[in-house]
């Protein structure tokens, strides 16, 4: 059974949009909430602004979400702001997930740690790709090409987790060299 609701942060939308996989989120979630700060961040880029607006207009399962406890977001951001970090999108996604009992899709390590502190079910872009493969919605070759595309565009990926997944599905790893077999030595 698929979780019914998720919130998502900027980096995950950018990665999934780059791979043209935003529509496939409907196989994983009945509703994907895009927080205001995430939309504002995406709207700073002309290409993503047009695409996100198109997603919001085209897909009923993708929704704007502006209803959340703003004071909770500000409180969680205080320490981050002293460190010179601006992670409002991640914090809004987490606060909305807490308030609605949703899963949060977040790649940023600090965002994932914050989600853990709030006992949230949380995943990242890598998990989305793995789930799409497990559901038979993409081949192993397609999964590998998605990871290659993300790596080549400079997207930070959990190297060990990606390589373990690729090896498990019969694909060559991206970040470590395959081990030589004894057959190659003869």
C-alpha cells in the first residue's frame, strides 16, 4: 500500500524533474505537497518555474501547500541561520509533514536528520528511483542511466547506497570499480 501523502524539498524536485519522473510520483503517493518556500526557490529559475507551474496545473496529485505553522519553521531555522544556512524549503517540508502525518522526500543531510528528530518517515531521490524499479516502472538499465545522469549533472548522491542498489539489480556500480574475478586472471 502506498503512503497517501508526502511533502518534498527543492533538490528532490530538481532531480526528479531533470529525469522527467515527477509524474511517476503518483505511483508512490496520492498527494505530493510542494511547500511555499520550495516553490519560491524553484521559481527563481525560469525553466523550473514553468515546469513546476505546469505540474501544478496538469496533475491533480501535486498541490501547493501554504498551510503550516510558520512559527515552528522560524524556530527550527534560528540555529541554521546563525550558521549562514538558508534551508527554509526543507524546514517547511518537515513541518508540513509533521502536521499532516506525511512522508517527507528530502535529500539534504541536515533535512534528513531533522526529519529523524521528528520521527518522520523520510526518503530521498535515491529511494524514489529504487521504488520505481521495484514496482516494475523502470528497468535496471533505466535506473542506472538515471543515476548516471544525476551524477553527471553534479547532483550529490549517497555513493555507497547507489552502488549497492545497482549491484543488487545486476548493474555496474557508478562510484567504485567492479571487483576483478579470477576468470580475468587466466
